[in-house]
C-alpha cells in the first residue's frame, strides 16, 4: 500500500450564501469559525504503531476490521513513516474544522509549521505536539529520535519548478526571531539544516509594524504574489518573540484540459439548500472513477513531467455524495487508509463530467481548532515549555496559529497557495456504452494528490462555487 503524505497546510472554513455579502450568512464569511472541535476520536492510534481501519460493508476495498497492527519498532524514521503521520494529521484537521460551508485546506503547511515548533518543545508540550502530529514514538523513552524525524522531514519539502511540463510545487519555511533574544543555537541550526528554514531577525518589541511588513513581504514573495497582507495590523505585539512561517504553492495543468467554449452556466445546489447559477465546465473523456451506492469518486490527472511515470504524477480527486447522502457523513469516515482503498478501486471508464469552475479564498485562526485536537499546553502561557528554543528565558507560548489559503480550479488546471504562521509570545510560564455521468451540481470535496505515494497537498470542500472570489477578506 502506498504511503499517504499529507500537505502541511492548515484548513480554513467559510460559509457562503447566495445572498452574500448582504445575506444572513455574511458574518460567517467575514469571521471564520473559531469554535473548538473534537478532532480526534478516542480510538485514534499513532500511525507509526499501525492504523485502525474503519469498516463498512458493501463498499469496495472494505473488509474485516484489521484492528491495531503493531509495527516492529525501528531505530530510524523513514520518509514513508513521516508521510503517513502527516496524512493522518490532515484528516484530523479537516474533521476538526467541521462546518458545512466552503473550506480550503493545506494540512501540509500547518504540519511543517508545527514541526518547527515541536523541534524546540520539551516535556508535556513536546509530548502533546508529537501526539497531534502522529509522531508520538519520538517520545517513547528515546528522545534522540527527534533528530531522526527531522532528518526524514526532507520528504515534506516538495520542490518542482514545472520546467518539465509537470506541476510546479514550492515549499518554504522561515523563522522570524526577535533581534537580541537569546535563541538556542542548536535549535536554530536544526531547523535551518533539517527543515531548510530561513533565519530572519526582526524587531517585534521596538517596531512590530515593521516586522509585520517584512513577514508579509516574505510570504508574498514565497507564494509568487498569490498571498498578500497575510498578517493584519495589530496581529503582532511588543511581546511577540518568534514567528514560524511556512508556505506551499501548487500550479498544475490538466492532462486533458476543459474547452472554455464548453463552459456555461448551470445550477448548483448549495449547502444552504438554495440553487445558484455558476460557470460549469464540461467534457467527456476516459477517467478513473469509483461508484458506490453512497458516492462517486472521480480522479482528474494533471500533466506529468517529461520522462516521469504515472505513479510520479499528481491528480485532483472529487468525492461527490449520492442524492440523500450527507457530505458530512463521508467526511467523518475519511482516513488515509480508506482513501487508499478507494483509490485502489478506481477503474477507467468513459465519464461525462460537469464540474463548476471555482476560486476559494479563506483565512482562519486555527488556535482553537488545534486546542480541540489536543494542543493545550502549547497555547497556555502558564504551561508551555519551549525551552528548547530559547532555554526557557522567554517562557514562550503559542499565541496564534493562522492560515490563509487560495485555491483556483479552472479549464486549464489548478493554482493553489497557502501560508501558515505560528506566533510565539512571551509567557508567564473506444466509444462503447453510454458514459457514466459525473455532474458536480451540489457540494463536494476535492483533494490534490500524488499517485506515487498518495501525498495530499490540498484538500477542501465546495459548498458554493461562487466562493469568496470577490468577497472582502476578514481580519484576524
């Protein structure tokens, strides 16, 4: 079974209404949902100890519950291990964000940003971060293994310039440090060499607005101009001492593009129950699809770089519930292992596709969501222990975890960008038969996924294709 490597990008949930910006749901668009969610079920096990496999009779790839499979403990951590852990985190995050409105998510960006924090965490704070990141075995009495995880993190640092015709992918990280603060040299060196994070000194204490401008400029450059003004005025305080930033960008062309002249307005039933007319792309082609009595799963492939095999490519997957089946129910069941089984069950068939063109722009404060996933001491100025970062001098704690995401799906392909910021403050402590029909005229999920190892770069939900393309972005 291929490993699934989740993109470290945080998730953002925004409700959209046909009446926006003046409708009853306008507040939901401007103020992302911040209530904590129960992210991880009590039965969750660390992926390095073997996943629990959900069981549902009658669906492809689902058999008897294999239960907890113990994997022999290894003295080293492989890239596959870390990839599986990152994917498990991705589904935890998506479930925790919940909601029924539009959502755009890059779990990979959040994951990498939290890895930067975990590298300097100690004690209970380190244990909690390891649990949330599904790498708890790094704290099983062998603390030296943290270095092994950081060494394996190169699997998460995706880079491709797209010059060979394949997707262009870039991942970047940076530490913005308060100048003059006594940061531990070992920590800075570890994240710079292992996680390839750039080190930048700014003056939060004396010039917070100037520090904000410098960070926003770095994010804007790292995302190719897609994300501007990530940090709103007032986000950084005089007591801010460190900001961990991560960005992910993705730009890929469909293997078979949709013809623009085939795009026309068609009805889409929103999550709120109404019907809106949206630009909808159409084409009939041979694609990989899975059909059950509860859903359709369609995979649309992106162009593969010259000389590369299919397994090295990426695709976007669309999970469309059957009439009468709640999308939320399918979301709640998703795990990396289940998606792998469904992916293995995909079959090539002639498909008549109707897919709305959409552009999602979201920004979310993930602090409460992560607290609901088990990240409590990190966010507590009395309990956080990030002494590995500065020797405990500043009693640092995580004040905010912010993310901004943009995803655009159109006739030629997909463009996506995400930026995550973890803000630390001083603490007090053949044309045969009739083609199958895939008509996405109701809310659906999407995932950008690499064939070779199931790595997930972006996920999301389209509840209203009009999205928030022209809507004002909320402040933090």
